[in-house]
């Protein structure tokens, strides 16, 4: 993605529209775009074609992936005003307290869901399939915190579907890439087993994950997780009837980057957004 | 072991035929993560012994052969003290 090299802004403040919502200034925007370009290098290394996922996901599809069982709190709904309130709104009435009608869709909370749902019934073959995509993702949180925890953020993912061994290898190569890019950018990251904020925390899934981690996070020195590698065993393959040729239900894994969090980690490591951008440009020029 | 096989078939109605003793129950999700604690309960019920999750590894649950050896074989119990899951039993 080409980015304007002009990062100076007249003496104008870009106000935040609310908690968890930020308008990125030109320097942070240049960081976001430049970092996403760099992180897309994983897709190039792994020959993963770039696609654009859907902007909304069907609740029926997500329900089949246990999304609401696992994350009932996260989903940001796409509602719409019903016909009975349109006249009132059009004549200047306040939308604030009006009920919304469900559309059967929510905004994505992770980039890979839309890709996985698009592959329902597919056979990815013996060699498997990789896809790369970035999208804006949305999560209801109990609190928001600058670029560390936003209501909506960009998530870059490289997804693999194929064999069990292929999924493990994808996870391993993703982890190596994260550390390699971090090194080029002057970031020190800590790798640790992690679990998603499953609703059954302490329950069955959490116990199994403690014994057999399926997710590793890479965190900046202040504890902000900026990347993760995840494997799903054959869960999505089974639920969505995605096959890997004669291997049966596809195994899958993905590498995910929270791009605004990379911006945060760069500023944390290099002092200011301007210095972080200089470091990013030097890293890109030196590659 | 029949009870364990019956439980696995009940949870996986699409399964055809017997489950191989070396089949990976965890990776193939024959034991789904949502049912993992129920599986532990089943093993405790059959063996009459409680299982401390601090003292086991995932490999103890990975195959029917290992489950038999680690939790259901009385000789295995005698020779594999808790906390030494990697020591082969029997």
C-alpha cells in the first residue's frame, strides 16, 4: 500500500470520537501502512495470495464455529433502523434511544473467520492452501487503552489449511518471521503460551489449553501482545467440511498481527512516533 | 477401555469402526476441548482415582494405549507414580 511521504499536519488536533476510537495522525498512519507492508512479507515468503475478506459475517456461520459460545461478549452487531422509525429520524429525531433491528450479521472480530467461512465445502488439496488478508476487526471490550486496546483495529493474518504437519510448520515459520521482523525493527518481544478470553475461562477448554497450548503470543516489554500464532487442529475443517485431499478434514493454523499494536510497540521502543517512523523506514531501506 | 471407546463413539457419531490404540485423540479432536473435563471425569470414575491436572501431560491423554497404561491399567498405577508421567508404565 503506497503511503504519502508527507507526514506533517497543520496545527490541527484530530479528536477522538469516543472511547476505543482513534483517528490516526499522518505519522501513525504512515507507521501503520509501512508496518503492514513489512508484515505482509510473511505472505510473500510463504507464497500466500492476498485476498480481501467480507466486511460483515453472518451470525449463523459464526454460530457453527462456536463463536458465540466462546466469545459471547465480543461481537459488535450490525443493526439497522426499522421502517417504523425512519420518518422520525428523517424529521430530525434523535437516533440515540431507538431500537435497532438485527441484520443477522456482526462485524468481524478476527480476519480469518471471513476467509474460513468462504472456504466452506472446499477441498484445499494435499498441498494445502494459504491466504493472506488484512481487515478491520471489532471487539467489545470492558475498557479501552490507546492503541493497545481499541474498539476497532487492523488485523493482518496469514492463514493455512491443509495437513496436520503443514499446520504445525506454518505456525513455526510464522513465529520465526515475527522474531525476525521484530529484530529488524529494534523490538524485543517475549513469546509465551496464551489463551483467548474464552467465556469458559477455568473450564474445560482452558484446562486443555493449559496442558496443550494452541496459541503463542509475542509481547512488547509492557505486556502488549502484538502477534500470535494459533493452531486450530481440524476444528474448522470439520465444522465447515473443508478437506485436504485424502487427508480428510483440513487442519488449520494462522499467524495474526494487530497492526495498531505494532505501531504502539514501535513508539514504545523508539520514544516518539517520528523516531519510530524513521526506524521503520531505515529497516525497509536496509532490507 | 470399552467404556472409553463407547464414550468416544458417543461424542463422535460419525466415526466408523474401532479407534486405533495409537490414534491421536487430541489432534484429531476425538476428545473435543469442550468435553475434556468430562473425559477426565470418565477416567476418574472408571479408575476410582482422582487425576491431578498439575501432574499429567497432554501425552497422557493422546492415545488409547497411553490412557490405558497411565490411568486404567492397575499395574501401571503401581509403577507410575503421579508426577512421573513420562516414565513408561508396566
